[in-house]
C-alpha cells in the first residue's frame, strides 16, 4: 500500500479547544445541534484562494467527514487538497478576533489571513 497516499487521506483538520467552544456556542445559539462546520476553499482574495467556513448539515457524496470533540467537520474533496492538515483556532481578541486558520500547505498568505496560495 502507498504510505504517502494513505497519509493524504488520513490527515485531519484540527480544531483548538477555543475553536471547539466557539463552534458549539454558535450551533447551540442557533439551535442547530445537527449541523457541523463546513470548511471549503473558493477562488478569490488577494492571494488567489479564500477559506469559507459555514455551518451545514448536508453531507455531500464525496465529503470528508470528521468529528473532533463533538464537532462535526465536512470538507469537499476539491477543498481537501488545499486544507488537509490545517488547524482552526478561535480568538476573541478585540482587534483581530475570529476564526484563525493555520494551513501547512499555504506557501503565501495575505495580510488579513483570509486568502492564500499554494
């Protein structure tokens, strides 16, 4: 079996404890306990590709599905090529709060941290 191929499909998206708490709070506040976090990549932004985080309960036929500390994560396979191994954090900093994405695949990111290139 090809170990590199195995690792490609077995890598996960990680969530920090702060991200888990915030996601659970949002889902609870919106009364959507059956939803999960959808992580996707769309074209655009100053570096070429942008992250898109949304809450969803529709699982696509080819979605990668994870559950981390009670939070479901969905990612389509095309986006997965760009975000595998990514860590998602949350900060409630006054000036720069929000979800933060640390992507080991990104070769370059923009100043605001919402777009990247590989």
